[in-house]
C-alpha cells in the first residue's frame, strides 16, 4: 500500500531558553545566557509547519515535555512542594535546574528512530525512542517520549513502539538525527545509520567534542526494527566533522528518496558511502557532494544548509526548506542553488526563519521527525496530531495565551514558570486528545 511521509514537528515548549547546555554544539555555546522568546520560537515552529503544509507535505505535531522536570529534580534529591523543589534547586544547584528546564524535546529528529512498514519483516511501523544519554539535559526526555509515542501509535496491529535502548553510554542513541532512508523506484530502500564512536571497537574519534551516537546503538536499531542486513549501511561520522561542530550527522547530510546532499566531512569515508549507495540504489541515485573548498565545514555548521528539510512534493518533485542563515551565507546559498540547478528532482529552495531554534543548534530538519505511514496506519492514529487549519488556529491561540515573550536563564528560578508550563501542557493534551501522558497528570 502506498506510503506518505508525515513530518512530526516538535511544538516548542514554554521554557525555551539559551542555557548553553550542549558542548560540541557551537550555536548552543555561542548563545548561552542570551534572551530567548518562547512565544516567538513556538510561533516560528508553527509557521514552518504551515509553510510545509502549503507545499502539500503531510504535517503533524509532537507535544513538548513538562519543564522543569520536577520528577527528575525529585530523583536528584530535591524535596517538598513543587515550588520548594524549584527554589531549592535554584539555590543549591542552578545548573541542574537549567538542565531540567530545557525545552530540547522540541528537536523531534532526536525523539526516536523509525522504520516504515514496507521495510520491516513484520510489516509494522517500528519506533524506538532515543535514550539521548550523551547529554544529561536530553536524557530526561526518553521516558516521556516513550509514553507519548506509545499513546499516539497505540495500535499494535500497525505499530511497534520499543523502549529506549538500555545500557547507558554503551548504546547512546540520538534518534533519527543520525539516520536517513533512501529509496529509488524499483529498488529496496536503504537505511543509512551514522554513528560517532564504537563502544566495543574503539577507533579514530574526535579530539575536541563528544561523539554522541554509538555504532552499537545504530546496529541495535536496525535489528529491533527488523530491517534486512542488505538494507543497512553504518558509516562513521567524520571525527573532523564532529570537531568542527557537526554533533549529529544531520548537520552535514540530508537525504530523501533518491537524493543525498552531503558535505565531504559528514563521514569518515564519504566517497565510499556514496559509492555503496550508488551500487544499492542504481542510476536513479542523485548525490550532491559539497567539498571543503566549495563550502568550508565551519560555514556549513554556522549556516546549516544540510539541516534543511528535503521533501517530496505531490508532483513527485522535491523542495528544500532551509534556514534563513543559509540564504545569508554566500557559500551555503550557492551550494543549495547548485543543487536546484543540477539534474535531479529538486526544483526549489525556500528559506524560513527558525532563528530561536537555530540559536540552540536546531535547524528545520532537527525540528521534525519523519514517519512514513499508509492510509490505514494513519487512520489507526486517533490523537489529534495531524496538522490542519483548525489545529493551526488552536495552537496559535494556545501559544499566545500561555507563552512568555522573554526568558533569560535566571528566569528559570521562578517557581511560577513550572505552574505555567503544567497549565499549558494540560490544556494541550486535551486539545490533541492525548489523555494523561505526563507525570503531573497521573500524580
Ligand atoms: O542536542 N541543542 C540540541 C540541538 C539538537 C539538534 N538536533 C539535530 N541536529 N537533529 C542538542 O544539542 C541546546 C540547549 C541549550 O543550550 O540550552 C541543545 O540541547
């Protein structure tokens, strides 16, 4: 049965802020301590969804998570009422409070990795929430992500929602940010699982910044998702690319159907990967490789042209949805224009303003999780997560009613913010017909 790709965007949460939480993510480090606007961030995200939907791309949403995470703060020893927990954490361990207040679940490319039913042995859609163990402020997302995905994709005839991978750092998993699925008509799909380090077989690695994803995690995802070995490739991310700020492979590569846009420093052996893909996908495969001379990696990391969404339109052609920063960088822009000019299905590039997210290192591609569904699978989802004009109106009014326009990391000390966040999320779960998925709703 025919499948369509749905882009599940993360609704930006009410505590969106710039706390400088992610070493190796240059934008996160550069914007530490700056004023953020949760409201603008959420509205920019919604505008992106509206734009994608206007192109004819199927769009859906994943909700934010309760922040600060009172459950995590309690597990770390802060006691008393919700207000007391926040106040004590603010006094004794402000950095922990900041970590527990991050709205990072907005980058749903890191929420999970999925495999569509047409590729899996049991013909179900497989989803594995990422454990995100590489960064503490992100590791606290996994349980709630699991609960939300299990709620949305609850029909076990169609969906297998796995638990986050066990094993802590050994199976460190960052979700679909390190995964691309490519397909050319008449050939089986190919899954490319990037990874930064191996737990069992250590080899060359980055010197400055952490490699987040392990090879063991990537191999486990392929096994859990029942993908044939012949459909999977496991290239190592380039250590030099990670050291230049490409903490996930989607900072330097994006693929869709038969098209792959890739920087030469995305992988340790990018030409070798391109060759393997050529053999598997045949002459319909259209790679476009940016060399260091054409687009220096520092510029690619600053302007994020590879963190674009590369989407198939109803016409069968493709469009690139890139961040404004790529339009402002002559080299990034020239690369994207070269892609459009070349012999491939890409017909246009559109530049969008997602600056609030970009200042934490999250471009258009980070903000979405791609899930391919048949019509029957879509019909098996009963939550109101699919984007339409009515949902747009409701979300926009909800954001305007609940979100602050200005937040600095010091504001995270305010216990009222936790209350505001809970009130907003409680209302959102009713709007999205998700039932009670958050701790504070179950307590
Ligand atoms: O994990 N930033 C996120 C950005 C994730 C981008 N996702 C993809 N590339 N798919 C991260 O580094 C910064 C939060 C802060 O500094 O407050 C942060 O977590």
